[in-house]
């Protein structure tokens, strides 16, 4: 799927389509490409793991200071915040790839930071990259954006609930 060296002077690892395939194959980003049910199960497992680890840490350090209900709400807030950070990282990775695929020009480095070049994509490469961006990458970007919004809303309501328990 890579473009030949005669048509494209961009190194193999810096071509947007190859960056997309590398990101899609990576361990962290690959789980966001799963079907919706598997994606939600994986997300729940991550949340449960973070909740369990942080719960034992919080019980060990602050059980005498807080009641058990406040401790659970604080623990859920911590787990939700960490999941929010995961969604932010997913969003940043997929948005970077989307920007590189949609752009008509590609900035690349030949051997180091001091010799950057700019390559203008051919119409065929531009059409191919934009099709991949709109039909394959944008659903992952939308999924991570929705996850961020839901995490922020849940975090906001957890903060309100925690504040009400302090009264």
C-alpha cells in the first residue's frame, strides 16, 4: 500500500498511510478499532482494573479520614479521570493521523530535524488518503471524542455527588 520512492520522496515510516497502519497495529490503539461490544468490554475491564488498584491504595491510606461511601465515590472519580486521560491520548493519536491523511502536503524529515522537506501529494495519493481518513479513521476519532465527553460528564456528576456528601 505504500507509495513508490519514484512518486513519493517521503520515507516509508513517515508516509501517512503507513503511519495509520502502524498506529492501527499498535497495542494501545488497536483496541479502539474493535467492534463496539468488544470495545466497551475492554473499556470496562480497564476501568475495573484501575478501580480495584486505586481502591486498595485509598483504603490503605485514607480509610480513617473518609467514610466508605466517600471513599468509593473518590475512587470512581480517580478511575474515571484515568479513563479520560486514555481517551485524550486516543483522540490525539487518531487526530494526528487524520490531519496527515487529509492534508494535501506532507512535512517529512530526511535524516534529522534540520533537513525537513515538504511534499505535495499527487491527486491519486490524496484521494486514497482522504478516503482512508474519512471512512476508516474518523469513526475511531468520533468514538474517542464521545468517550471523552461521556467521561467528562460522569466526572462532573461524581464531583457534584462528592460535594453533596461533604455537607
